[in-house]
C-alpha cells in the first residue's frame, strides 16, 4: 500500500497506474526512421554535390582510363572519364591518379555545366590520388572530414559520374576500415575504406561522404565480380598526400615492402607486453627481397611499433615512412606467436613502381 498526495491510502496497483509511473513512449515508426535516413542523405548531398566535378581526359596513346571508350585501331586519341571534387575555393580538385595518369589534356566540368582545362598539379600512384587545378575563383568546395573515427556500419554516401551519368548518388554503410588492395596497375594501396555504396566505372575520384556532409574518402575501385565491395582511399591519407602534391608535385617516401591490415589486440596481449595501442598492423604479404623480407619479417607478424612510435593502423606506418627514413636502420616492433620482438629494417626509396 502507499499514500497519494492527499494522504489517502491506495493500492500499489492503483499507484503505478497513476502519477507514479511514466507513460510508455512509443518507438518511432518505420516511416519516421526512413524519413530520418533520407534527410541525412539529402542534406549531405546538398552540401557536397555542388563541389563534385566530371573529369575528362584525352591521351595520345597507351591504355584507356576506366570509363573510357574501347581501344580503336584509328590514330584518334583515346579518351576516358572519372570524377573528382573541389576541396578549396580557389579551384584545387582531388581525383584518382589512375584517372589522369598519362593524360595529354584534362578537362573538368562543374556542376553548373562550365568546362575548364585543368592543370595536373601532381599525382601519387601509390595512394591512387592526384590533384588538379582549374582557373576559377570562389568555388563551392567540399569540407574534408576525418576517417580515423569511422565505424563499421556507419552511413556513407558516394557521389560521382558513373558511366557518364552526372551527379549520381548512392548510399550504404562502412563495411570495413584499414583494408589494403592491389590496384589494376599492380600497386598496393593501403588504409582503404570498404563500403557497400554502389560504385561503377566513372565513380573513380569522387567523394565518399558521411552524414554531416564531410568527405571521409576518395572512391577508387570496385572488386569484380563481387557485388557491394567498393573501396575508397581514407581522407586522413589524402590530407597528407594533398599537402605534398601541392608543395612539391610528388610524394617522396620510403617503403618497407609489406602489405598490412589493421587488427585489434586482445586486452591480455596489451597488458602483457605493456603496449600503448589497442590495435596493430597484421602483415598479410611481404615483397620478395624487399626491406621487410631482408630484415626477417614474416606474414602473420603484427607490427606494433616503428621508429620508436606505437603503430595501431596502417595510416600510422604510412606517416612514418618519410623520405628521411631512406637508407636508415630503423627499429620495427612486432608480435610473433605471442612474443614481442624487434628487428632493424632499412627502408628503401619508393619509386612508385608496381613492385612495391
């Protein structure tokens, strides 16, 4: 029994039916949830869409670019197409290296239909990124977000020009982070976001965007004949590369000749070895006679430190593989069968060749 506010004795059953219990809150309907999803996509596209461009290239010879026409026996120049996005108001455009590599002429078409000839500022085949510049001031540009905080299952939106269809939008989720893959040219691209937002030839170089309208990746490839396995270079990698390309036109870096994938570490492993990171880089491949192979690293090792700094992601390793490391004995810490070990590796200069 209990007393109400007037001092009257009432049963607990009556009390819980009265002011003593909160009315149940109805869960949102399917329609309300879908409306929220749609609003997130629409608002993100409205923010970034005006910054997305079409990239058309003309080549005197060589291999067709993805999205281009078939090879012809005629002497006419080969053509190709892709996507890109403006990331500064003074006309810097980010796209894929494989879209513009070897192009004789590059033309960029803005959302409003204006077409301009673009200058290739620089490209980095190892991350499949390139920076262009067009002579148009005061342009609407896309904001660069961060990829480090991405979570599996998070909503992402891809915008581009697949197969010539301008300003096409697809949406999906982040399927995985920290992937690595070998591009069609044979180069190994690290720190890649996997998503199921549909991509097609011509999407290459377009932005992958979060629900806040921030670019979190640069769409670069699809895995065929699989469905829903699409890949984008993480924007944290793109930030570093873009700065180098604008400054020097290229990225001079060292390399140690391994393929890696981010992997979480068990708390017991972290405590047992006194690690300062909760994840590491699993060695999934070793370049024959490369620096890592010569140092004694093996597939299955987990890299947790390099040059005295903790390593939790492939992006951490990339940032430390600078030009200053070339030819220098550098300690690399790793786990092998539960043991913590250390070796000295001598990074070589990366020439951007397929044999990374």
